[in-house]
């Protein structure tokens, strides 16, 4: 009896504690391409002409972070970093053109839901696959539209709303807060705007805002890319001078061929096409007369080339800031609602944007480069009762930190695998750097056709920035204190040689820390037709599910379908085995395949075998450690997605006849590293090489005629050698 009372007392204590420990609500307001320079609290040259009182209010009542950065300055990748707490190479979303977010991976929304949070995502998502881990979502398809936008619903249907996108996203967010969430639970609401993304279409009410004002120009509007900076800078296609579309960007109607010297010809403005007649009328009334004036001025020779560029800058910056005006107003609506509803006190409000943007600096619009304007992400936060009002933080923070932060706020365990660190201590005392805090951030842009910005990566400390451009094998080094506008690379300046050496060392260490090298960055082989077809075919099979055993690897595994076929039929047909071996694959290709459909939701095998890596050392001469990290990335990925599946990691088969051959030695080195991954629970390691070698450790032709691939005899030895282990892991009866 007494025992019972104690138990029930304990239980009620626990209940009380868990109610008291209810984490704060999180309202995460996010926009697209919002540069810090366009938030007046950041105090830029634009602050006076285009104030953002509501955003500033968050900073005034909380903190502004002035060293806040993204990990990859482009839309989808930044969002993927936020959801996963991982750098792009590990979350698999490298760029906007070819990536698809693998929503089966661990993300903070899924984990925070488990802590009892209600999660909602409204607005721009841009990760190709549908959101996972949200109780509620309603998202723009792809980039979405400014006018009368469509939204994808949770049942995959589409719904069109009349009006202006920024207003509608806020309406939907408010609707969820007021009427749809479960009120007794804490929430995370991600309210994500399309604005101020290209093509910078303002709301009807703001079409004439800033008329008659001249916005200040950045000093570097006419940058000529000298100063010993990378020669790839000149190759960009994101210049205000040369890369503005006549219709899409500059909002003209008329003949495409007008002034081809000054404007790219595209006349189509898809936003205009979506408008109602009355929206079109307001639009034309606002732009028409100004456009006509420019045409006349150019025709009459009144404007020189420089003045035309300056005109474009004004058109661009005003439209951009007009879009921000609507964002700011709508942030105000949300803050007002928090006040009115009494939620404000318990709700952390964050404002950020997927990356920064060039507002004419270096002659650019768009982002991608590791220069300050687009590397920086605005970060404003209000946390009543915890963050003192009006503080400014210089702590180096990054978007990979958001997921661990939200998890700590909710009282959840932060997965060790996450690259980011919780910012909770940085919030609690914004003026101080948290203990053992990072001294630099790592950044990587993977290159895309759009806007032609070369692939590059680098690190940024409080004071310096080191950038590496692999295609041209160039380094750039900036002293941000002496050269905040990044006009001169000092990588060849003898005064900086020590700094250069030490930063290069840090750069290498960072990449090691994040296990980043060619073996761990997912890459497809889409240029090869057979590979594409095989991948498509395997995705189809994987989707059918019903497999119990999975083989992952390269040609050696692929060979179960050829030289190994008879043996395969004997051992693995009955066990329903899916062979995901692709001839010539390296670890990076396997990673890509797993992220892009081969690990279909329906595919839930009991056991997966992995043998990969021999081509990393063969084709691309990677060293053992890098190759091992590629193997580890595959194992980690599988563990994350299928925590219950058993993994049988196979030592790479010996190659080359002679045991002294460097490739043989390298495979041995890899194997001795792989062995350490075994945890005697889910990950098992097996090396069967002694069964393939003769007593002098030579590789006999009788099992591997080309000293790399097994023949039928070789496959027989392989199957027999792993039979015990496979049966132990999968619970199958042994085949003799
Ligand atoms: C579109 C834009 C580009 C922009 C990318 C990526 N062109 O392609 O200017 O860089 O999106 O932006 S547009 O003609 O469609 O406006 S991101 O924010 O999604 O990364
Ligand atoms: Ca963006």
C-alpha cells in the first residue's frame, strides 16, 4: 500500500515537473534573400531611407546578432542546414538545381514533436520533397508567386489565394495560431516568406513607396574585380549592369529588342501575368510613367552607360525595399497578435533569412559568394525574461546551430551527429561568447549554372576570411578590419604569410571535423546513361519494398548479377535481396543514390551489407582516411534512417596480385579503420580477405582473374564466408 502511495506521489511530482518544464514557444519568421543592410537595426546606408520599425522592435526588445552566417548561401541548402543542424554535404542538399531534400533524415521538427511540441510550417519551403515532422504545413510550390499565390496543401492538392503573398502567409500563420493549433502544447511555427526574392514584386500598396527619393549607392557598385581577387569573380552573371531582364527584373512591357545593349531581352513578367485586372492597373499606373521617361531619356541620348546602370540600381533597390516594407508590416501584425493574445511572454521570436543578398555591392544582385553581404544572415531574437533588451552579440553563429538550439529549448537531447551547437547560452548572455565557442565558421558553395558563381569554400574568423576556389586553385584572404568591403585579397602579401598559414591549417581542420572531402560529398553519375537507368530501375524496386536483405556497393557487388548469379540465386533469392551495387561507384555515388530514392520509405530490410571504397583509392587516389570517412558517412546515413537495421560492413576485398602493391596496402589501411565502426549492436564488421588469398597473401587468378573482381568461384567463397554472420543478423536458417 505504502509503496503504491509513493509511486503515485512520484508520478504526480514527475507530471508537475514536466508541466513546469514546458519549453517556450518558438515563432520563427524567415524571409528569402533579406540582406542585413536592408534592416535598419543593422545600421546600414539604407537604414534612414527605408526603416524597418517592426523588425527593429525585435532587436530593441531582445538581441541582434552581428556575426550570423549561413553555411551555403542559397535557398534550399540554407533551409536544409536549418532543419538538420548539418552542413550540406551531410544533409545531402547541396544546391538548388539538382538536390531533393531527404525528409526521412533526422530533423529538429521531428525530434521536437516528440517532446510534445506542435509544429507548423507555412510559406516558402523550396526543398522539393514535402515537409516531414510538421503537424501542419501549407507551402508555396518551388519559388512560389508574389501575386495570387498557389499553396500546396497537406493532401497534395493546390489552393490559390487572392492577394499578396507576404500578407497571405501571415494570414495563414495567424489563422493557425488562433484556431488550429492545440492550445495546451508549446509550438514551433515557421512563417517563411517568399519576399524579398527576385523578381522583387512589391504589394500594390507599396508600388509608389520611395518615389522621389534617391537611394544611396554602395561604394562598390562599379567594382572591377581587381585587388588580387579570384579571377572567377569576373565570370559572374549577376550584375546590375549586364544581367537585368527588361521585363522580369526591370518591370517593362513592350518590345523585347528594345535597348539590347543595356537590358537582357526577356520581357515576360510571370508575376504580372498572374495579376487581376485591378492589380495590373495599379502596377501600370505606378511603373508606366517612370518607364516611359527612361525610354525617352535613353532614346534622346540623355543618359550615359553609367547613368543607366545607376537607374537600374534605383529600380532594383526600391522594388527590393518595397517588398521588405510588406515583410516588416507583417512582422508587426504577428508581434501585435502575440501581445494581444498574451502569448508574447512565453514565445521566443526569431527573425532571419535564408542568406544575405547583394544590394549592388560589387556590382551585384543575388548571393552565393562568400563575401560578407550574402554570407551574413540577419538574426534578431526576442526572448522575454531571458534576453535583456537591446543587446548586441558578436558571437559567431551559423544556421547549422538553429536545430540544436530549438532542441535544447524544448529539453530534447541534441543528436551527436549534428554539426551545429546550441545557441541557448549565447542567448542567455549575448555579450559574452559561450565557453569553448568556435573561433571560425566553415562555408561551402557547390557551384551551379545559375548566375555562374564558381564553386568555393572557406572559413571566416572574427577578423579574417580565407576562401578557396578549387577550379582555379586560387586562395583569397581578406582582412575584414582593414578592408571590410573585401576589395583586396592579401594572400600574397608577405605581412600576412603567418596568418595565411594558420588559416589554411584551420581550414583543413574544419573540413576534417565535418568529415568533408570528395568521398563524403554526394555526387551522381548522371552523365552515364546506364547508371541513370540502373538507378531509376533500383528506385522502382526499392519502392516496392518487401526486401529483407540489401547489398550496397560497386562493381564487386554489382557482379552478383553476372559472375555471381548462380551463387546469388542459391543464397539470396529466397531472402529477398536487393542488389544496389553499381559498377565503378565510389562512396560519394552511393551516398547520392541513398539520398535520392534508393533508400525508399518502403525499403526496410533486416540487414544491409556494405562493401565500397576500392574505387576511391583506385580512380581518384584518395587516401585511406578520406575513403574511410566516405564509408562512415554511408554507415551513419543508414543508421540515421534505419536505426533498427543491422549493418554488415565488409572489409574491402584485396586487390592487385602482390601484397606489396600500394593499392592493396591502401585497402588494408581502410579496413583497419572501418573495423573501428563495429559496435557489436547494429554495426558488424567482417573481413573475408584471408579466404580469397593464398598462403603468401597473393591474390590467385583462380578466384579473381583480373585481381579486382571475383569470378564464380570467388563469389562462392564470399557467400560461404559471410553466411554465418548474415544468418546471425537476419535470423535466417543457414544454407550449406
Ligand atoms: C531563381 C532566380 C535566381 C536566384 C535563384 C535562387 N531567378 O532562379 O536569380 O538566384 O532563384 O534563389 S528568377 O528569374 O526565377 O527570379 S533562391 O533564393 O531560391 O536560392
Ligand atoms: Ca534565398
